């Protein structure tokens, strides 16, 4: 992946993951309050704690992948690719 694209995708995943961690963190603290913001069914049963924890795990994984992409794109030099360093006869 090109360096600029890796940086863009990494920062996007990092920011979306951070927002999702906040949302799922608030959902763990106040599940009824998070259900109240659901316009389709504001007085329904809030999501289970297990589904909220699963969403939180996915959000943390997304954030970690974004951080990894950003960190590795800064150390990726264009001449470091193995196919570019070998000379073919």
C-alpha cells in the first residue's frame, strides 16, 4: 500500500475507532440512555452487555489497526521494498 494511502486509511480507522470506543463506553455506563437515543424504539430494551462488549472489542481492534498503519507508514521508505532492491540480470 502506498505511504499516503496507508496514512489516510490509518488515520480514518484511528478516528472512527476512537469515536466508537466513546460510544460503546457510554453504552456500558448508561445502557438505557443509549437506547433512548434510538428513534425507532426509544423505550425498548437496551442492548445486552455482551453485545456492547463485543462492539467495544471491535472498536478497540479498529483503533489498534489504525495506529499500526500510521506507525508503519512513517518507517516505510520507498527503497526498502525487496523487489526494488534486487537487480535482475
